[in-house]
C-alpha cells in the first residue's frame, strides 16, 4: 500500500512472477513485466522516465526486503518463506 500508486500493479506482477519461479528471474524479464503493466496505463511513461521508474521500484522492493539481486542480473525473493507465502496468497493472480 505504501508504494506509489502508479507502481503498485507492476510491483504485484513482479512479485507474482518471482513467486512462481524456482530460480528467480533476470532483470530483463522483470523489466518486460514492468513495461507491459505500464502499457496498460492511460498515460504510460516512456524512455528514461520508464527506466527510472523501474529502477526506483526495484530499489523499493529490495529495501523492503522482498527481493534480492542474486547475481548475474537475476532477482529472487529474499526469503524462501516469504516466496512461499506470496505464491500461496497472491501467485495465482498472475496473468501471462
């Protein structure tokens, strides 16, 4: 709830996707999910504004201990317990 309104759906979608993976996902895959979510908005950010918004969201997710950079440009949940909990309660909402 404390994420900026324009980023909430993208945050949910990224976390949903990560919860359904065994090894996490690359930054590129997560950026594609972010871009797809952004494309659904009435006024979509583009270019540098889009890149900055994605980077900011990833930093928020990391500083709130949802995700970690696991190396080689991959991200995953910072905790197996949190990942399992998210998958159980929210992962089914993913639409791909």
